[in-house]
C-alpha cells in the first residue's frame, strides 16, 4: 500500500493543422528544448479550457461554488448591493471603501470617474462576493456618511479577516485547484493544488503559413473578380507531451478547510469531494482541447495516451525522454513516443527505486513497465479511489 500524496498525469495529444495557442504576434507559441525548437501550449491556456468546459464532467457540475475572474468585480459588487436595496451613492462608497481597505486591486487613475474596474483581473469566489455584499449592505444601513461608511468597512475587514479566510470553498473551486495570488491582506493567497506544465511537441516544430482569401459574394454576383480580403495565419501540427501534478494534501486542505498537516488523517468523507474533482479532471485533461480559430481548424482531440502515477515521493516530469527530439521520419511515431516514455521510467526506477503505482490508457498496442492498462472511465475511477481511500496498490 502506498500513501498517494501526488498524482502525476502524463498525456500525449496529437493535432494537425491547428493554432492551439498564439503568441503576441499571432504565431504558434514555441519552446526551445534540447536539440530542436518545438511548438507548445501554455499551461494558462490549458487550465482555462479545463475550467470553462461544459460537458458531463465540467467542474461547474460538481455542485461546488465557482469563482469569477474579472476586472469588473467592483461593478458586480455595486450592482448586487443596489439589488439588495442599497442606494446607488452608498453602493459606490462601499465599493470605494473595499478598494481603500486593499480588498480590490488598485485601479488606474480614472480622473474622477467611478472606479468600477480593477487594474488587473481579480479572482474572487462567489461565496466571498456574497458575504461581502451582505456585510456591506448591513453597514450601509447603519452608516450613511461617506467617511463613516468607509471607516466601518475598513474595520469590518480587519475584524472579519479570519472569518473570510475560513469560508469553506469561499474562494471558489478554480482557486482551490489552480491557486490565487494575493489580492489583499484580507483575502489570503491560496496555493495551487494542481500544477500544470506547458505542453510541447516531442519532435521539432511543424508549422506552415496558411494563406487564404475571403470571397465577396456580391462582387462575384456582379461578375467582378477579386476578394474582400487576403490574409495569412500560422498553423502547426504535432504530437504534444503534457504533464499535470495533483498535490493531494493541498487539494484536500483547499477543499475542506483542514490543515495541510492533517490531510493524512482526513476521513473518506472529507476526501470525497477531492476524489470527484480528480475524476472529473482526468476526463477533462483527456478530452477537452484548447485552440484558437476553432471555426476553421476544428482542433478537437482526445488523448492517445494517458499515464497516471500515484505515490508519496516528490513528482518528476518525464519530459527528459524528449530532450532529444524524435525524428519526424520515425515509423509509428506514437508508439515510438510511448516507448521513449517507458524507457525513461525504467531508467528512473532503476536509479531511484521510487515506489509508484501506475495505470494507463492507450489507443495503440503499447506497454508501460509495472502498469496496468485501463479505459478512461476505469482510470479516472482508480485515481478517485486513490484519493478517497488514501491508499493505492502498485
């Protein structure tokens, strides 16, 4: 039996003629690694698509409070205060009081305009927002003067700091999974429980410049040649290696409010939600695709391979297997890629002897040392059980 402090998820996704993730020039993002330049997909892009996916395993279907990431959060709070019966002028003062107390990011100078946007996107849980609205509405009914209301809000935030921090799932599921930077001294930062690496191609970059025109239907009907515009964009193809780590103690602590040092003694009931989250996350990682220009490239793909490792040692990526890029002339590229992963695992096991339990999904006829092959449903159920039961067999 192994106490699974970490779940490591390794994937291979294959895409053709897509623009999965663009840089500031509109080109496919790249990564220099080893002996070749690769195309890549940023972790931020991957997490965004997993967060907002709307399917049978969407995070929003877990019946857990979600969060909102926006520069418009002050406006949302003001609107909710007014809906709760607070006069517009007092609602505006309340928002300014929250900002003055450091709760909301300092806005840029708006030269006297209402400061209803933050300088950067702020992540707040809906439970936190609702709590703030209720407390500010109550204070607005007691304090109708601007200075008095701002002072009351500052005092409330100082006194209620622990209550706000203790709101179970108050910062939302997204924050519990992917973390939150400090937004103030009142709302503490939250460490991420899911770590996501940038995905990259296991071979050198394969890119082309796609030149295209837009036909003007009315001009053609009038018998004129030409187009309404000439454009070009970069498309890329490749087999991408992805790597995700689930920090089980941090996930249980974030979801249940238990101290991270006490995670091992948490009951199965206290782990049940974490298990369901992991089950959904595996489905999302395997089946939800990122991608710009969806209408013209249909960048939808399911994992061709997924390996899940459970153990109590510090995680380690298998990216080293691709430090030397695979040749694009390699026959059976997917199978050769899995063979590289298997060889890397065998070398690491021989050197370190790390006790890891392994299960994998594959569409090709491949083998992984010391691992059992499962369907996605069975693989996700196995990972869920490892979290809930706090033990796993190799």
